[in-house]
C-alpha cells in the first residue's frame, strides 16, 4: 500500500487497538493527543465502496501516526447518513445517538488522561452533529466546573490545501460533492483488490440539495452528486494519500501546540 517507514519513537504501538493498557499508560506519560477517525457507512454511487467515508479518514490517520507517532483510536464507522437510506447497505445513527456516542467516547478518553482529541472526519453529513456534540460536551464541562484541560477538534481530511490542489488538478469540475473520484480513489488505494468498474450515466451527475432519503433517491438515482467517479484510480489514490497525510499532520501539530 506504499506505506512510509515508521520513524523512531518512544511508544512502539500507538494504535489504541494494537496496544496493551500498559503501553497506553506509557504513551500518556509523554503525550496526551489522540486521533479518532470518524466516518459513515453509506452508498457511494455505482463504483464506490459503502465504507468509503470511514476507510478514508482511517488510512490517513494511520499515515499521520506513522509520520508523527500520535496514537490513533478505533474508527467510528457509523455516522449521520439518513439521506442515503434509500440505497441498500447504508447504516445510520439518529443525530442524538451520534451525539451521545461522542459524549461517551470523549468522557472515556479524558478520564484516562487524553487532553487533545482530534476527530478526523470523512463524511460531510457528520459535521453539524459532531459540532452539536462538542457544544454539549463543553457545556456540561462548564456547568460542572470541570478543571480537566481537554480540547476537541473536528477536521475533515478533504479540507487540506494539498489535497484540494491535487483534486482540482486531477478532476476539475468532475469532483462533485458525493461519490467523488478523489474519495473513491483513496479507498481504492487502501483496498486495491476491491476496485469496481461501472458505467456512469450521465457522465457527470446532477447537483442539488439533500433532504430525506426518498427525495435523495429521486434526485440522484445512482447515488452520485455532481461527480464522475469513473475517473478514480489506485495511482490517484496514492497521490491523494500522501498529500492528505501531510495536510492532516500539519493541522494536528497546530492543534496540539495551541496555547
């Protein structure tokens, strides 16, 4: 998969799920940051994997871990995807369920001593709900008078400067906003044995608003919005991966170094 070499670091296994509790304890003696990839399980058009929105932040988070040694938590792979429910395979949380899930995740991590929790997002439909969860978490902390020095950040992997430059170069107006060739390419880079081929008609999908599931299916019958994911390739995904790792590593460092 073209992984970069691991740098020397104090913690030998900074992925939470591949660590023992003792290793996590050791990590917390030297640093207090963690990346939590968060995505969705939803349709991604005729050739996109249903797990795309979770695969993309997960592979980038793991790349940032390899570059910087930051701990990476388990991917939260179900999100707010009600508008995709007219397509088979989609799984969604209600907004309040996702909010309560995030509250418990943050409470668990801060109890152990994590102070900088960086949610690396892969699904635009999560943003409003995650932001609402952060507001509830901070409000509860304020009302309880908590002195825990924790901070939260939400960043979407597709917002980085380097990524946007590559996306514009490779796809231009064919990028669109859902089932995009960039996210499909990145998922193919992660899982090259699962590349799919499909005809796109029209070549570039229509654009428009997103409402409930039935309205979405009527407006966008193959699941795409404004995109042509037939342009997706593993090679493109590799370029996107390296650019996005640089983007997110830089953004994480700025967050951790904040006064």
